């Protein structure tokens, strides 16, 4: 029976992925514009000001890259582990021992976001893979850890007898040579330092598609592919790239992500312009989210300067820290007399006076009346009631 081409890697031109530079110009310009705003704001608050947001971004990246794969991690365990690794204050946070797979995933993301100058090698990728599967098992199944797969790989959905093959990866034979070609290309095209540098955002889109098409490991290819995305963004943006959480954006449109990936992998030509366009839009949206995060950081810095100019008691400091740590709209239900009473371990009348005093000082804004009274930091957009 005559064979036919189903996947892009079966084309004789593979892996010479190509795109229309004119067609991607608009989404690339939009992504560069939002990136420019982000870089300017990041420079304004400095690396020290970025640290809490690097922690939050690494936490969010770990949670969402796992959620894409259907695994739900404990947010507090992830947050605590990330803060500990970055040397940030963990006082007041619950002490939780992270599971080995959580620690391993954070190892991978930390290496991808911090060590942007190190080349991407097969050894490095295999060490990432080993960190993701420290027990040698994926669920109940033993897998080859820290090594390229030696078996065929298909992505299938549906019940037995009614299954659908979404993708079949290249055979294991010749995979080492294919990975060499990918890694050589990735290192040679690094912006500013590679011998054949290319636009960093376009390179990020192409690298993710290329790696996911090879699907070189028994499991974990999605998480590793998104770690490569973060590495590529960091190599393009520098330190501020660490607060752009692309996995969060992908998780918000997960079904579309899989459709676009499958469409590119089924392409009848090497032209992957639609994929590059789509991912550039996602990078732009991720930049916008990071911009809003830094806006909050700048608001917080100004607010803390205002706080330091007035005299607060220990009870008030404790509650204000709780509100600020929760972030914009993060303290569900607002601060109430009863909540402050519990946090500060004080009496109801004292708690009520503390909050009224904080409102008088311009640090809290009051919403509601009577038993519905609640307070939020007097920062625009931080209250749940704010549009």
C-alpha cells in the first residue's frame, strides 16, 4: 500500500522550519511593544524589587505547567519551596515538605530561568528529565529516565476502540541525530551571542514546536518544552524574562494550544507561519500580564513608603503585611474586625479601633457598613469591589 505523509517530520525538507516574515510582523511588533514597557518598568524597580515577582512567577509556572498535564500541585508547597530556593523571607508561611516531583520541577524551571547563559545540551535536558521523574516512574509505569526514548511515541485520546491519534512522533531510530540538529540550531541562534542569531521571540516559537515534534522522551515532553520556552524568553529578555509566565497563558487556552500544535505538526509544508503567529500573540498576552504585575509592584513600593512615614503598632503592621502579601484582590472578603482580631490576637474593641485608625491614616479603604464592613489597602484596583 502506498504510504502518505501525515506529519511534518516526514517531509524531505524536515527540519528546515520556515515562516513568512511579513505575516508575523504585526504580532511580533505587538509583543515587542508590550515587552518594551515591561523592560522599562523592571529597570525602574530594580532586581531587588523584582525578587518577589520572580518567586510568584516561578510558583505560577510550576502550578500551570503541571495543570496543563492534568496534575494539580499544592500551591503553598510550591510557593514555600521557590521562596526558600531564592533566599526570600518565608516567615509566616506554613512549613511544608515539598514532594520530590515538586522539588524536581522547580529545579528544572529554576535552571531554565536562571542559567540562561549556559548552552542547552542533551546532558542538560536529560538532567531536567531526571528531576521530573525522581522515582523512575510516571504514575504506575516505569519509564527510561534521563535518556532518549527507545520506543515509538503517539499522543492518543479516547477509549480503547474509539481512540484518536493526535500525533505520532518520529521513530526512536535516528532520534539522537535529530536532537543534535535541534540543539545545535538552538545554541547557534541565541540572540546577541549566537553565531547565527535570530529574533528571540520567533526563535522561542520555533524551538517549542521543533522540540514537541521530536517528543524525545518517554514522558514529560510538554513540561520540558515549556521550560525551553522559558529559557528562550530569558535569553531574549534577560532578568525580566523570569517574570513572564508563558505556561499560565497557555493553560488559559489549553485546548486551542493543542489544536494549534497539532495543526502545525500535520502541515503539508515546512511553512509554520500560523503557529509562529499564534505563539507570538500568547507571548504578548503574557507580557501584558507581567506588566500588570509590575504595576502592582510599583504601587506596593509607593504604598510601603507611605506606611513607613506613619506610626503603626505591631498589630496593625501584622495585618497590613497580610493584606499586602495577598496582592491585588487577593485577600478574599477583605479585612474585617473579626479577621484582624484573630490575626493580631487582640480584643474586638481594640481590633475595631486599629482598623478605623488605619482608615484615618489613609492606608485602608472601607467598603460596606455595619456587619458588612470590610477594608482593603488604599491602592487603586486592590479591592474585590474595584472594577
